C-alpha cells in the first residue's frame, strides 16, 4: 500500500511538471499574438478561482475574519499580499522575457529562483546557509554558461534574446522571495487554501492596476479570442493543474523527492518548446538545460536535508 502511495505521489509530481511546462507553451503563444501587459491579469484569474474553491472546500474563511476564533491575524496574512505583489511584478517581466527569449531560455533561467529563495530565507526566516549548497549553485552557474554559449554559437530565437536574461533573472528573484514570504505566512498558521486565495486576489488586483496604469483596458477588450484563450489556458495549466498536482504529491511523498522531480520542469519545457513551437535547440543549450536541472535537484535535496538536520520542516518551491 505504501509503495502504491509512493508511485501515486510520483505521478502527481510528474503531473505538476507537465502542467507547468504546458502552461509555458501557451504563454509563449499568447504573447506572440497578444500584449504581454494583459497577461498577469488573465493568468491570475484561474488561480483565484482555485483559491475560492479550496477555501469553500476546507471551510477556512474564518482565517480571514477578525472576529472569528480561527482568525490568523494580519501578520500571517500580509506575507501573502506581498507575495502576490512581488510575484506579479515578476510575471510582467516573465511575459516580456518569454516573448524575446523563448521558452527554453526563459524557463531555464527562471529556475534559478532556488538560489534567490535560499538567500532570501537566510535573513527573512533565519535559515542557515551551508557551504555544500555551493555545489548545486555551481552546477547551475555552469549550466547557465552553456545555455548562453548555445545561444551565441547556435541559432537563437531572436536578435534580442539577450534582453530575456536580466528579465528572467529578475522574475526568478521575485519568485524566490515570494516563496519565502509564502513560507513565512504558513509558519504563522495560514492554511494553503487561504494562502492561494490571498496571493492571487492580490495578483489579480495588481494586474488590474497594470491594465489601468498602461491604458491596456481597450487592448484587453480588442484582443483576439485565441490569444485570450492562450493566456487563460496558461493560467489554468500552471496555476490550477500544476498547483493541485504539487499539493497532492506533497501528501504522498517526502518534500525532497517532490522537489527533485519538480526540478525536471526546464527540461520538459525545453522538449515541449522544441516539439510544439520549433524553438532552436543546439547541443550546448540542451547540455545547459540538463545541468541546471541537476544543479536545482542538488540544491533542493541538500536544502531539505539541512532543514531536517536543524529540526525545520522542509519546504517546497521556496
């Protein structure tokens, strides 16, 4: 029975990888025909719906009501608000990055969030930094070097691909910090349904502010239905399917194993991008993607072991 549960957990973790990677493909198609500035609003809607459904399922509305016995307090809620703000700012950058650099480059660079999340957890959560993490980080750095070399020596997606590098790195930083804020809120008693609802309610609000600030409401209304469908489909796959799968996997597997399997996302997204979008893929680029996956796996496993050794509960995605 335990063996069946383990295999079931692995399947759910693979479902996360497939869902998130598929979402990246739809995101690239969406920005090819639509305005990147409308993306964060549309992508946040499915995740907000998921948050509402989970809060109804688990009856966790009381965590947000000040006069409820289960109220968790502002100090537990605010981290998810900040996580929503910061991650959505990163999402704006992500759409521009994937438009200029494509799926392979952008998704692989974004996977460096594991580094930024670990660094952010040091001052914000008091987690220890250990020298053996440098092994994983070193492999990631070598992988990124191969990735860039592949773009320089091979056939790049566009002449502006290099602009995707800083944009994707800033996105990775925003995701890493958001993951730490998420962890902070959970440590203060927030249920994951509450976390998802508050973060994506904030995310949609920030998306609306972006629409108004950059006068994109008319653009949103005139966007072709196919492009709108791509934006929403990307949100459903990465923000609903992938999120649901990762929580199911965490209920059946150790966090370290879930982290290890989820680190296959860049490689899966690369294969999907080559197969469905025909993005150029040179041998150095492929080697770089594989090395980043290995480095992320090493970092995740070593971080989880360190947290266990120091009596902390291991975390997933920051």
